[in-house]
C-alpha cells in the first residue's frame, strides 16, 4: 500500500485506484485537478472525466461507467463522491476486488472518503478508515494498485503557516501577524481563507504586503455582508428568514458584538437616507457615511429604500434603549434583539 501523508502530490503512480481521504475538501478538489492534468491526454481529456455520487448509485451502475473505454486512446478518470456510502455497503469488498482484477488499466478510479483524524489509543488515527479497516488490508493485498493520499485540515496552530503559503502561491505577500489574525477570524475554513487572501492581495496590490489592519478591515467587510443579509430580510418583511439569519449570526459571534454591528448598520442607513432625501446618490452616501467602497454604498442605497426615516430613527432609539437596559441587567440582549427583529419584519 502506498500512503502519502501530504496535502498535494505531483507524481501519481500507475495505480488503478486513488483514494483521497480526509476533511480538507479544498485540497481534495485541487488534487483531483492535479491528477486530471497529470494523466489527461489531448482534446478528449475533459470528455474522459466522469463524476459520480456513491450515495445514489449501486455497484452495477458504477461498474458500467468504469468499463467504458476512453475516447482518443487516453486515460479515463472516474471520480466517486461520497465513496464512504458505497464502501460501507454489504458486498463492497468483493465489488472493489472485482474492479482491481477486471477493470481495464485505461480507467483510473478516484474514491473520495470523508474522514477526520482523532486521538485513538494514544495516537492520531483516521476515525472511520483506520489501519484495521478492510480497505486498508485490501490495499496491502494489491500493492501498487491502490494509492492513498491523506488530506487533513490544518490545525488552528498550523493555519498561519498555511495562509502564508497560500498567499505566496497566489503571488502575494502576507505579514506573519496578518496571517495569525486571519486564522483567528476564519478558523480552518480553507475556502473562506482562500477567498479572504485573494481579496486582501487585490486590495493592497501585488507589490505590497498585506498587513494586520488590512485583514481586519476586509474581514470586517465580510461580517458586514451577514449584517446586510439580516437587514435585507427585515426590509423585505421576511420575518422567518430574518430570524434564521439572526440565530446563525448569534452562534458565530458574541451577542454584544452582533448588537454593535446592527447599531452601526442602522446608523449608516440613517445617514444614507438623509443623503438620498437631500438629492445625493451613491457619491452622497459615500461622503455622508464616511466609507470608501462603492459596493457598500450601493447596498446602503438599496436598503434605505425599504425603510422610512421614521422607522430607522425609531429603531435606533429602541436599540439605544436595549443597550441601556442590557447594561444594568434589566433585559437579555438575545431576547431583546429577537423581539425587535420580529417587530420590524412583521
């Protein structure tokens, strides 16, 4: 059995099956692209790539796809998502053995096994597909035919290192403190981290280094998107959606911080409404609110049309009252926000 405990590999041996195991979905997708580029040939490369869902297909249906010969005499790649589903079925070992012994070597099967590492018996091991799993033993019986690639999410302690490398791969520069700050804000959500890195590099330019203040500014903008979504739902009088967004936000951030973000948003909407009533457009909103990004000004203009100045000022006064009562312990911020959002959206 070949076992590669790395995030990427540039050399795939002539195996019949490649197993991508782990919880790092970003690296899984990158690895699939890398394998496709490595074994694909000519104009038929994309046509010879097929993606299947192991949770909805049976053994026979997948086997039929594996037995299709590639176009143009190249290599056919079949990617099986949710492979854990079919591997867990009765008869899976015999089915996979049949693939190893009978399917043409012109077909490469990629199994995506979602799994995570846990401390088991004093050491880190895969939770579902440990060394005792029959799939591991089958790999030992067919050395060279099954190639394992481990793709674990980086730990929180390793995230700054991952961010610095990803920034370099994207052609940018990140200050180490900025990498630490970004890892604190996004955790090990690699998809979000990658987007934030790209956004930060575009913001400062290729020649400059992303600093900690840049990360705080841009990630704050990402958090603003969530507040905008909440206000959009309230403005559309969609109370169910508004409460759903509020509940999600309250799980992701401290309630006091969420409250302050909402107060800020209402204050910006009052300033934007004043600018619009005074005959100003997006430029007027930019100046009145003291913001630099036109996309935020556009959103403020759109949202301001959903509320009267009387409603906005009344909401601001209610938020101020909630703040005062919360500080002296007369009410719960959570309950008060729930009630206010429900009232405005009604």
